[in-house]
């Protein structure tokens, strides 16, 4: 494990924590849509597994993993709560998930450009990138269905 592994995995772990909290907010906001509850819970569990895997890898190599999200993520969730005053809760929450997943995928893609990553760290980041891209597509499709 390299210093770059720790830096990249901890950076993305913070963003994954933000993503998980975003899905938890969306779960609350979509309570009237039973079919979305299952999908949101699946996404929350997937994020939790990714967070745990990254934290475990960092910890196994004698480093301290991140356990909190970012300040930006907290501000984004507060903004989403504010916009719910003017928009449908479910629509606003899914819009926030969509924006968050797009940001997450971009940040992971940027980290994957680093040549100093070990194969294991790269594999963890790639797994998170695929999940973020899938999450963004899910949010976009769901937003469209709710808007119809």
C-alpha cells in the first residue's frame, strides 16, 4: 500500500459516506413510493459495503481510515432540504442523488488517473466508480418517472 492509496481511498471514502447519507435522505423523501424504498435500501447497503471495504483496506495497512463525510456534502444535503420547501420531496431528493453521483463518479475517475495506485486500491476505486455511474443512471431514470 502506498501513501497515494491511503490518500485516494480516504478521499473517496468521505465522498461515499456523503453518497450513503444522500441515499438515506432520498429514502425518507420517497416513502410514499414503496418500489423505490427497496431500490434505495439496496443502494444504501451497497454504499455501506464499499465504505467498509475501503476502510478495512486502509486499516489493515496500519493507517487511519476516514469515518466522516465532507463539509461540502453536508452543505449539499442542507441545500436539498431547503429546495424541498419549493419542490416535491422525492423529486428534490432524487435530483440531489443524481448530482451527488455525478460528482462522485468524476472524483473517482480523477483518482484513477494516478499511476501510483496499487492494483488493489485501483480495483476498489473502480468498483466504486461503477457503482456511482450506476447510481447516477438510477437517479436519472427515477427522476424522469416521477416527473411524468
